[in-house]
C-alpha cells in the first residue's frame, strides 16, 4: 500500500515538473479554472477596428447635417453609382416603377 502511495506521489511530482517545463497548468484536483479564457487570443484590437472611432462618428454626423442644411459634399462613389443608374435607365435596363414588376404582371395575367 505504501509503495502505491509513493508511486502516486512520484507521478504527481513528475506531472508538476513537466507542467513547469512546458508552461502548462498543473491542476491535480481537476478543479475548474478560467485558464482557457486566458489562453485565447485577445480580441480587443479586432473589435476596435470593427466599430468606428469617435472622430469618424463625428465626421459622419457633421456631413449628414451639412447635407441637410444645403451644403454640397461630393462623394465620388455615390456619384459613380448614380451615373451607372442613369446609363442603365437610358438603355431601358433600370428598375421598374412600383406595380410594374414581374410579380404585378403575373397577378394581372391571372385575372
């Protein structure tokens, strides 16, 4: 019995030393710990990039206000989008008016 106890103690010591060497957590009782959270990658930088900064938010608000007040601000992407829509309408490829789409035509045929 004593031999089994000393062997178990040796195994615990070996496990403790290997945990120290390899930088692992030594947890002989198997108690829950938050170590898995600490091992995860830090997400702060990613989340900061996802949301706009305060300066960018203020810029958006002022540009929206200035548009409402009548000042002209030019967004090149918006101008390009409007030009594409104009060209499509000129070729007859624009979006149909409300009530003239495919669904409305199918409903009229059923009557």
